[in-house]
């Protein structure tokens, strides 16, 4: 039984949509299972407000109804802009940001006070979510635990195709640093991020590593994968899975070269692509022009409930990144899901990934070494015993060290450390 009785968790998506919201959702959900009353406050995502989501973005439908009830100890609220603010976001974004921050903070105060929250946990230090969380914590005199699932500034700069030295990126980095420094506790997913924040000037005593994880009961080799196998005609083929963000920073362009090699050296294989992104369209067009379309199946963006089925269908899974600061900071949830599903993982030697796996549980290749990646995948295609051995070892690893059940105990413990002094003072 946890020693704290209630917490507020501030996110951008409820139910979760991105990995950062998924991580804190899984941790908080297990806290709820241990008796903690959890209140989620979902702040409308900044990327949506500035028009970086498509008009037909399906996630918007969630806002048409009250938040779903996922556990007796969990409640949730949506903070949404009205039509007037939407207009302001379209034409006067600086004013819209200030006004939205003020309104969302005011809305948050009542929810936090009514819930009797002892601590506020924030999914990440993005501008709108981070500012609203910080202001709400200060105004309600609650301690603030800021999650750090990735290097937010580097991620934003990569998406916007800006350099780290551009004015906008520098200002964003300052805001990220400001939010971490003024938080009572910062929970990072990798030691690489811990060192990065220390270099930025965040006191090391505030920073604790709580890695990402997986629900090993949901993701497992024993999930029935026949619906995916049959729908995409994958039987009698070695399935090589790539899931998640289909972007250049996630290594998508490498898949063309892999398809070329597989068609030549192991045509009984197929690449199964799950996710969406503009580079995936370019990749498919290149493959079709080269008469290689049969080497790849693109399943598109899938509901999270289907991901255990796709993972169970995989013989080999790819967790590949280029050699960039963003890649070294990343700790993708898909890596843990691959391992839990018993797939043989081929991963690049970037810092965040190497904190989880090594050559004993996966096949490691240098970032940017396309030939080495292709060699590794083809070797695994030809060696089913090796695939099975790596799959078993990966499964043991996540059961022991990266179960959300285990990690949630650490999460709650860190929340207690900052919440109880405040509670005792009251």
C-alpha cells in the first residue's frame, strides 16, 4: 500500500497516444491499483493547437465524449480551447499561448484542490503542458515531479528541421531547462538524459532514473498472432517488424536497402511496417518503382490494443536509429515491447538503447552501418535457433527488470519522497 493517497498526473493525451503519455499512464495506473487516487488532467496538445496535426486526426474524437473510465481509482478531465481561442491560435499565436496557459492553469487549480492531490506529476516539459503544470503546482503549493522521457528540445528541432543553435530552439531549450530546474524531482528514462540535465545545470540530487518498461502480460510470445498472419499473408515467411514513428530520425530510410538485400539473399522474408509518417510513403514509392513492393507490408497506424498481436507475429524486430543526439537520448517503448514478445531484436548502438540491451540479448550494429544491419538481419533469417535463443533471453530481461509493475513501485516511491514532506508540513 502506497503512503500517498492521491496525485494529479498532467498529460497531453488521455487515453495515451504517444510514448511519453503511455509511460506515465502505465506507471500511474499501477499506482491506482495500489490504492492511490489518480486524477489525470489532459491539456490539449500544442502540436494540435499550432496546426501540426491533420484535420482528420482521429484522436480528436476522444474530446467529443467524457474521458473513459479505466479504473475505479482514476478520474480524468480534458482541458480544451473554445472556438474563440482556436481562432486566436490560428492568427495570433503568442497571445493565444499566454491566454491558453492562464485559462488552463485556472481550470487545473480546481481539479487539483477538489482531488486533494498531494503531488503533481507531469508527462514531459513541453511548453504549454510544462508551464501549466508548473504554475498549478506553485499556486496550490504542491510538489512537482517532472518526467523526462526524451530530449524534448532536440525532438522538436528535428521535427521542425531547425538547428540546435537557432533562436527558437535556444529559447525552447531554456524553457525546458527552467522547468526541470524548478521541479522538485525529475524522473528520466535513461542515464544519458540524467547526465545531459546535469550538464545543463539541473541539480543531480533532483534527478532519478526510472526507465521505460512494458506490460509483459499483454505483450508476450503467447499472444495469438493469427489475425495478423492471415490478414497480411505472412505465413511461411520470416517477419521483420518495424513499428512506431516512421520518420528519418527513426531509421526508416534504411529499410529500402534492407528490402533490396532481403529480396536477393532471403526472399522468404517480409518487412512488416506498423505506423505512419511521410517518409513511409516515399519508401513505398521507391520500393514499387524498383519492383520490390512485395518485400514490405505497410499495415498503417494501428490501435494500441492491436500492437501485442503485431509484435507476437514478428520473428525479428528492428530498433534502429542514426547517430544523433536525439537518438542517443531516446528509450523507445517499442524496444521493450519487442523483447516482451520474444522477437529477436536488431538494435543500433546508441546510448539509450545500450542501457537496456547488449550483445547477449540482441544483435547490435553501429548506427549508420546499413550493410552491417542487413548482414545481421539476413543471418537471423537463416538461423531460427539463434532467433529463439535471443527471444527467450529478451523475455527474461523485461520480466526481471522492465515490468511496469516493478517500475511503478520506484515511481510511487519517488513521488512519496517529495509529497510527504509537504503533507506533513500541512
